[in-house]
C-alpha cells in the first residue's frame, strides 16, 4: 500500500475510533488496530498523534465548506443562496452527528492537554478561514459587499453554527434548528449592499 493510501486509511480509522469511543481513547495503538496495521506504519505516515488530529479537523472543516460552496454556486438571489448554503451545512450535521460531536471533543481535549493548545487554535482558525472564504465568494457571485468587516461576519456565522449544532446534538430538535438557520440567513441579507461606484471613485 502506498504511503498516501496508508495515511488515508489511518485517518479513516481515527475518525471511526473517535466517533465510537471518543477522542481520549483514540490512541495511536487503538487507531492502528482499527486500521489493521502495525504501529510502525503510524510513525512512518505521521510525525505525531497531534499531526493526525490536525488532519482529522481539516477533513471535517473542508467537508462542511465544500457543501456550503456547492450551495452558493446554485441559482437564485442572495437570500436563497445563503439559506441553501446553511441548509447544506445542516444536512451534513444530521447525516454525521458523531463527526460533529468529535469536533467539539477535539477542541476541549486539545485545550485540556498540555502542548495541544495550538491544535485548538488551528482548528478554529481554519473554521473562520473557511467561513470568510464562503462569505467572500457569496459576495462576489451576488455582486454585493458586506457592511460588516469580513472577519467579524465570519466569527458571527461560526458562533451561530457552533451554537445551533451543539444544541441539536443535545436535544435533536431539527425543526427549531432550521428556523434559527433561516433567521440567520435573513439577518445576513440585511448586512449586504450593492457597491456604490461614486463612493469607490471618491475613495480612489
């Protein structure tokens, strides 16, 4: 098996172990046992367990971001595109609740483990980066500009999605969760405006 394929197999095994048993029990030995590989293969493919956990976080974030971008590429006005993007994210939550629970576990685990704090910082920096990219792409495709600085808007969106997801993991009230997402979409539309050419010329 090529090194790239071994890495993929170990990442998939790590996700299965975390979803089933929790992040704390996803030791390197548990992961290689799940992948049916010798322990030495792990250290050949990854520099450390932190390196593997970082890759798992990246996969989760990229998956959600890809669904959101796909929804924005569809037809309709800004409001319908935003709603479609949020619902695409939400579909991923309901289809894979275990993975999203693991995402929260990874954050708290990293903050609790000495030397792993940077993992949590990279995790949320990645989340915010993806949100900024999606919002920027949305503005470009709709021909609008945001009235709120993009980093602030990305943090706002991240806070909403974090809160709604965690609440749903507890009570599984999908109907109320979608109502919150619809409310968020409506609010985001109010934060968009058409560019003012006269203002742009004056600033130039």
